[in-house]
């Protein structure tokens, strides 16, 4: 078993952010395992992809370029990845936990009879001792994710089957270019050897992609509200504070389910993962499901009537009180001190 592999998604000639994050993490894992980092991109017009991917520390980039391979289709993409993995035998394979990754990952792992852990929030290298079997395993991928509705954090290992496969949600990992001049090689795959005509049975006649109108993930400041905000009306205070600060409004699942704000603003295990410079949590208790989506924020301010709220344990500053009293004061003083 050989290297660490990352499947990179592309849209309009750009590598997806989640893929860039996985390349960064993949390079770290490859360094720990003393092996190479490899990547695969499947699509069309891939001339400029190498300059986007290799600077993350990719040693070998495999390109499958064919006009029939873009946009994504289940059968041909699965065929390319499965057959390449059969040839290269990676020890670890990573994909984004996107609509594409969630479709492709299970099919690839099923075809290769390997395991797959979905929606990981952390990946580490470690060892394991199986006392019953009398075996010791080194250099295993610890696939860490919330389980049982987010009530526990589970560490999942795959001792015997390869590749060890995981999907990771966007925003969980940091992305960092290793070296803009990094030297990696590009291998252009002969698509006809990897995909048969029968796997192009589906033809996409028309495709519409609606871009999100919100940019919560990219906002440096997020004012987030939970069930404790109390009402749709009270959420207007959060919007006012976010406007003064030049930030965006987010919400916990409890606030979404209560109908206080639209679903696109959900942050947490089943929503967005964010890492802003400042996260102001208003009326959010801080259950593990929500913390999984925001605990990497650089600074956290928690506003809550409950001094024992779990969110307080990860907050840099805690304000105990009613948001109806506190937020208007914050708006007033921020306005006074804004240059």
C-alpha cells in the first residue's frame, strides 16, 4: 500500500475549496507516513489545474480529461477512480463530504471492499493494538467524527482493508499552499482505458447551478443566534449588529427548526463549518453538534442567560444576560467607536 490520495472536485475550471483543504491535510498526513501525496482530477479542459493543485505539495497529479467527464456523472467518475486506485493502491483516500463526494465515496469504497467514514471532523495518524487477534497496527488513519446524533466523538479505524477512505466537510480543515514552486509530475490518463462507452449511458441535457446568495463561510465576523434568541423579531437585533460590524448572521439548528431564520444560515454538524475571526454566539447553549461547526473561530463571545451554558467553556469572553438588553448596547457602542 502506497501513498495518500485526494480526489479533487472542479467547478468552472476552479478546484473546490474543500479539495484545497484536503490537499493541505493530505500533505501533512503524507509527511507523517513518509510517503507521497497524489491527487486525481476528472473533468474537461484541465490545462490550468496543475498550477492550482501542485503548490499544495502534490507529488503526482493524475488528470482524466474528456468532454464527457464534465459535469460530474456517477458511473464514469466512479470507473476512473476505482481503476486508478486498483493500479496505484493508495493507503489513504480523501474526498469532500459534498454532494459529489457523498455519491462517489461509497461507490468507490464498495467496489474496492474498503471502509469509508463519512463527515469526518479530524484526521490523524496513530496505532492500534488488537489484543483478541494478537495484532499490532502502526500508521493507521484515525477518522474522527461526531456520532449518535453528535452526543459523542467517535474515532474510527480500518485496520485491514485499503484504502482507508474518509469524506471531510468543507471548512473543517485549513488550506495552505506549501510552495508556489513545488515540483510535482502530471500524468495524463488515457480515458478510454478507464471508462467504457456503457458507463456514459447518461447524457446531461441541461444543467442549472444556483449560487448561494449568502457568504457566511467567507465572513470574518459572524453573529449567530440560537433558540434562546426567542423569536423572529429578536433575530432582527442580530442582523443590526452584524450590519454594524460588517459581518453575517448565522444560526443554530434549534433556531432554524423554530422558524426564526432561513436554513441557509445554519452552522453546525448538519450545517456550515465556519472559522471567522470573531464569532458572537447569542442565546446558543453550545451543544456538541453546534460547536463542531464553529469551535475553530479565532475569538468567541458568548451571550447567554445561563452562566453554565456549554458554549461558555470554549468562549474567550462570556456575557451573562438577556440579549434584548445586551445587543442594543453593543450596537450603540460599536457605532460610536467605528472609524
